C-alpha cells in the first residue's frame, strides 16, 4: 500500500492519473481511426506500433488510477527475504550486463544501416529497439538496487 501523504498531494496524483486515462482514451480512438483510414502499409505498421504502446500506457495508468483510490491492487516494489534476494541478484546482474551489451550492438547496427537511409524502416526499428533496451536497463537497475538492499 502506498503510504498516505498529505491530502492535497494525494488528490493531485489521483487527478493526474484519471486525466491521463481520459486523454489516452481519446488518443487511442484517434490513432485507431487514422490506421483504419490509412491505405499505406508502412503508415499502418508504424501507427500500430504506437497504438500498442499507447494501449499499454493506458492500461498502466488505469491500474494506477484504480489503485490510487483503493479500487484495485497494484504491485508494490519488491520486498524479499535476504536469501531470496541473493538468489535473484546474480541473474539480474547477468541480464543487466546482457542488455547493456545489446545496447552497444544495436547502436553499431543502427550506424551500419545508415546507407539504407530512408529507403527502409530498418534504422528506425533498430533505434526503437535501442529505446526499449534502455528501458530494460532502467528496470533491471531498479530491481538490482532493491535486491542489493534486501540481500544485506
């Protein structure tokens, strides 16, 4: 359960979560309408990538909004016993190293795709994978830090 802060802060957070859910709903509908009207396969493909992300964002904000008013549970940060944390720490570090290595490989690949320029979507797709990999690194760093604290 999220600790209770002052009521004004809490009301502002609940409002922001709910507002974001309403705004995301409008964006999703607009994106879907644009995809439905697009004749170009590449335009549809690119917009569908955005729609997938927007749906996930919408679902996350909906879950946080519901949790903020006590209507549904939302996962708390990990709170593990030291033995369990120690068991998870090594594979987490391994995954973190792998994601960082992947980030370097993707950057090199993107540079190597420059000759393709705007003739393919490949450079953009690799760049988007780099962004996802950065997100994975951030998640794993968060997890590693929590596991390190719990392992003590």
